[in-house]
C-alpha cells in the first residue's frame, strides 16, 4: 500500500503525509458483522480537510474518521479515494477500512489552534462516519465532544442508525452552536435497496432515525440521494419516497441525481451489466458527457420532488451558520455582599 506522502486529495494538497507506514496496524475481527473486513488503524497527522475550491459542495471543511465503507453502495463517489492507497476501488473499498484512531484528540487540538476560525465542519460527506466500524471504534463521541466544547458549527450526513447512540451529545452541541443532521434516503423500494446498498440499514430504519431525531428536538432533513435513473425515478417511486420522508417528520427533502465519478463509474457499470444489462446503453448515453446526468434531467427530478414536498408539507433545506460560545459558569460566590458578574473575553 502507498501510505507515505499521502494527502486527502493529492491533486490539491501540499501538506505532508497524513500518516506513514510505521503508523499502520492491520486487524481483523472474527465476528459476524466484521467477517471478511480488514481494518487498517492509523494515527493521522491531520483531520480537518479543506474541500477543493472547484468542488460543488456547500462547505469548505470536512472531518473523515474513516476511509472505505462497509455500506458497500455500488454508486459511492468516494471509491476513487481508495486508489490513492493502492487499494481496490471495488470490493477493496467495501472491505479494507482505514480507521484514524486518533481522530478525536487530533480534532480537539486543531480546533484549539489560533489559526482555526470556527468554520462549519461537515461529516459523512465522503464515507459514512456511522458505518458499522464506528460501533467498535467509537470515534464519533470524542469528535462531537470536541466540536461541542469549541461551539463549532457542524453537520452530519449518514445512512447509519448508530447516530442515535450519540443523541445526547448532539443535543448538547445544539445548545451552543448550529448542528445540522441529514439522513440519506434515495428511495424506499426494498429490492433496489438490497442490490445497490447491501451493507446499509433499510430505508425504513433510516426513516425511523429521522423520526427519533425529530422527536428528540433535533431537526433532521433527508438527502434524497441518489435518485437512480430508470430504476428509482418513476413518478410513483418519487411520490412514495417523499410521502415516507414527510411521514417521518423530516424538516426538508433535497433530491440529488446519481453521479458517476471515476472509480465509482466502473464499479456501478459492472453492477449494471450484471443486474440490468438492458440499461447499459441508456446509461452510456446519459453519462456520455461526464460524471453528471444532463442538466435537463436533474432539473426535472428536482422540480418533481419539490412539488411533491410542497404537497406533503416539507421543503428544501436552508443553510444555517451560527457560532456562539457559551458563557462559562460562574464559580462559587465569595463571601462578599454582591456577586461578581463574569464576562467573556
């Protein structure tokens, strides 16, 4: 594996290596949920990653405690990142998981730096931070505690139900800063789910997470992603998904059409050949110009979903960006007639 001189995006980063060969420990666990999966434990040198300027993402910084993902979504755009490690972007991405075991302590140190200005931090945008590995490594509680203690705004996108374990931490953070939570549910078709997202909780269980978060006072949106052309985009399918999202109490629904970047494209097309060979030529035409579906198609899906959302009483997500440090608690009052008022410096 090519561990040395590794950066999150070697095309845009001039940073030193994120970790070296001597920092890698490889483990396997002979339990049903982890059988066939190899974990590469590393001590990262950086955990706050700047998003390339050319990115379409509406945020500048991310935290990714894992690389590779046992959700095994056949369309996952992050598959290409495994090639930076000389790892396979197909089955290797699903079963060779890099774990940044020092992520919480490293994040706390970086947030405390004078250079850090408290920008919004997005999580779950590359691979899912609440994938199955998180149940063993428990990196997210420490990460959330660091963000809470620095009143740093953040958001989490997940397909995992494990986020409910950290509900108390999310509520504590929401008391001092902006916290955004979104759950990814692109469709509710059970057969489509079993074949394209085989390692994820079912759409029904994910919508249960939306309901639980909403009931706990944490507003939760749904990223309706991906809408898969010719397999999940029929009007009745879109309606069923938006109806279920509304019933779960989501604050918003935002559609995103499937995009096929290098690494993901090859794996998805292999899957398509095996499961839906009659659609191969249609996909080759639709994605002939690059990773994204034609603009007209994206606009059509967005319009349909937004019309359905309005019908069911929900709408698209709206950005938030608040950062407020809590006033520290006053110490025990001295034996003086008037208490001392504390102020923030």
